[in-house]
C-alpha cells in the first residue's frame, strides 16, 4: 500500500481494509464482484460487507441484477468511511498559519484563530442556552467538545464548581506553536459557561503528554 494510512487504520481487520480500499478505488459493487477482485469466497466478502454496514462504514442498496427478477445488493462507502482515509491534519493547518503570517504579519495567525473561537461561541450558544445550572452546562459543554474531538472527563462537580480533566485536544500542535491560543480557548470556554475558566496542567503520565485541568466556578460561588 503506497497510500499513507491514518491512525487506527492498522487496528481494522485486514479483510475490512481490503474491502474499504477496493470500494474506494472501484466504486460501488455487489459482494460477488468484490470477491472476484479480492479473492476468497463470496460468503466471506458478503459477511465483511454486512459487518461494515452494521458498523456504519458501508451502505447497501438494491438494484436490478443481471438475472431478470433477481435484484442485487450493492455495497458502497458511507460518509463515515471517508474519515478512515487520510485527511488534512495539524501539519496542513500549521503550514496555512505560517503562510498567513508571511502574507499578513506576525499577529495574523492569532487574529485568525481568535475569530475561530468567536465562531465557536456562536456555534455552541443554542445548545448551551437550554442549560440552567453549572452541572447541566458542564455536561453540555463536554458533549460539544467531545464531538469536536476533545477527550474530557469530569473530575469533580458540585452545585457551584466543576473540574474537568482534558486528556486530548485536537489543537495541541497549535497550542505548542502559538501559546497564546491556550488563553484564547480558556476565555472562550469561560464565556460559553458564563463564568471564569481557570486552566492548569497536570504532570505527564510516564511518557504521555501533560493533561489539562479546566475549572469552572459559578459566579455567585464563594
């Protein structure tokens, strides 16, 4: 395989990988054609396809077959499957920010990222409006952030205080190159929660990266 595979691809069953790659290259087809291209039995190819349908990576549709009166099941990649193939990652983003800096000045990347966080607040606002307590706000914020690729867990929560441990942030590479962006995110999260956000770092576990700690206290809290 000459294609650069993304993380976790090597955890997928080899036969599933073969099916996904073939459908990506050749397009939708029935399991009979797939088995002919990949080798192996029809039943093995059909089972792999059905397993991938259940997992959400393939779609199945019916169309008229070559034999009159016998429709065929056609398998094709779903939208979810597109995320298994290489995408533009942090390197691409950092290169773009460097281009912005060269074209528009030293502060241009941070101004652009600031506008991103302004949009983030706007995007989160409708969902957050339904939360009327700090506990509900924290639960909603976690749901929104995890949908955007963060891995968060609540470490402590009371009626007036929430501490969240952040184990992964997709913007970590940007934080490393533009440290002020950490404060931008912190400020945006505080505004989204309607209170002050205090961020700190826990020591790294063995060879892993440090974990972020986010603390929110209700405005009327002592």
